C-alpha cells in the first residue's frame, strides 16, 4: 500500500547516514524509478517540488476566473455547459495538484495563504483580460495547448504523486484544447466580424502562450537541476519549438494567421525561426504589474474569506457527529 | 511511528480514494483528498474522481486507518525471490512442448 503522506522518518532521518540515503535516492532516479512520499529525499528536491506543484495548482485555480467570467455570456446553452465542465475540471486539477503537494509536508491552508497574500506565483498567462468570446477559443487552443505540451512530459516526473496527478490532468485537458479550437473555427468561418474577432484573440494570446514555457534555456537557472532530478524532461526552448511546430498547420486549418512575420521553418537548423520574444512584458506581468494581477488575487481572497463559514460549519458538524459516536460507544 | 497522513497544520483528515471502474473489477486506488468527515469525503471523491463515468462504486478510507509496511524495510520485509524461481511456472522447462500444460 502506498500512502500519500510523508513519514516523519522520511522528513527527519535519525541515526541513518544521510550519504547512504542520498545514494539510495540517486539510484532510484538513475534507474528511472519513482520517488514516493514516504521515501527519504534531499531537502532541495522537496522544496523544488513543493514550489512547482503548488504554483501549478494555483494556476489551475486562478485559471478558473478568466473563463468563469464568460459562463453567463457564452452564446448558447451548449457552450455554457461546455464552459462549466471545463471550469469544473480546472477546480479538479487544482485539487489533484494540491493533494500531490500535501504529500510533501505542506498543508493546504499554508498554500492558500501563500496564494492570497501574493507570496506564491501562478502562471502569468491568467493575468491577461478576456474581453471577447473569441478569447475563450484562444485560451483553449493556445493556452491549454501550451499547457498540454508542458504537462505531457511531466506525467513521467520522478515524483510519483505528481506524475500520477499529471496523467489524470492530461487525459482531461485534451477536450479543453479541442473545444477552444472549435470555437475559433466557427468564428473564423462565420461573418467577417466574427473572423476578425477570432484573429484579434489569436493576436493577443499567441505571444503570452509562447512565454508560458518560461525563459530561454540560457536564462533558466533552475532547469538543469530539475532535469537532473528528472522532474523536467525537456528544456523550455525545446518545448516551445515543439509547440510552434504543432500550431502552424492548425492555424492553417483555422484560416487564421500567427502574428509573427518572421516565423518560418529553417531547413539548416531544423528549428523554427521566430521573432524575439518580448521578455520585458513577461517580467512585468510576473512581477505583478500585468493587466489583471490584483483583480485575480482579490477575487480569490474574497472567495476564500466568503467560504470560511462553510468550512467552519463542515468542521463543526463533523466534530458534533464524532462526539455523538463517542457517547454512543 | 507517526500516523501517516498526520501533517502538522492540516485542518481536515486525509482520505484515500478507491474506485471500481466496472462490476467484476477491483476497487483501485486513484488518489487522496482531505475532508471534514466520511460523508463529505465520499461526496468530494465522487466530484473529484468520477466526473467522466470512471466508476460504479467509490470507497474512501481515512489514511490513519491504514497500516503500512516500512518503505525502508523493503529487502528485509518481503520474501527474497533469490533462488526461488521454482515458484514460477517458467521454471519447469521439461513440460514446455507438452500441450495444455
């Protein structure tokens, strides 16, 4: 039986030689086996995972907002139902990931606290506004598409609970991308105004979605260690290239253009040539100065505070039931 | 040994979730969640792990109720397979060509 909480002895080895534990850990990673919650692991590995998994969970939870915002205005009952299912999936994905992070010895409350006090990060993509219905299409196609590209290799991450959460997430995520693609296709083939709306959304989301893969490899200080630990399997630039390669033929089917005049396949390098990414914008948004940062966090904080009575009532009820059972026994 | 699932600062107890995909199959561990009590754990498990017809039955059990083997005792706790391949059918080669054996 694999349990999903860290054992005290794994957190604080006593007596055992740390060098020996380290050697056993290294051997498991080397053999492409998985580390499980009750195994000893280096503190830096645990910290890296907590940071990465909780950021990922926060991204799912914050990611509910730009789309939740459109549920009441989606153009048909079918589209409303689809959008609700997608937003519900995102809540579910957040919970899988919080559970995975909790196996590393951080509590859910602690993570929530870090998020609503802006001490934890989430994907900066959710700090962009969603002014039109076509944005729902562009988010599904580009943002979820980039997320899938990032997440598929994470299914093989060396930490068992993280990999397993990612397997579930990836299975569910592919519907997200397809429904987005379909929204854009319908708009693109609709009236000239609808086509224009679709193109405008793609223009606004294309670059931010490429930024989702993170800084270029030579400016990504933590990447090498994460790759050595087999948490990360491919570099930021490798994944970005792969993603662009998938988008090009898809954009043709959509009848929309990707907003980069310099985008072309380079036979010599076997890579996509593209314009320079505007990383100043990325760092601005990351630093909390994006269009919607404050609004997203405020909304999350309000939801958390307004839901406090529900959590308290549930705990009080559980306590009362338990007391009753004790009396009956 | 500490109670597994007993993470300091965690308000609600940890539950392990098992789902039976179809009649005739075992319940399989699918993940975990925190909930204030058993009923809420079951409802949350349904919402979280069976949004797409993944199961016909769900079990939730408090992690603290599960007794586990010690991960560090692996070698000593489990039967050593060394030299005991006679426990597997493949060990018996003389019957390899004989039908239905």
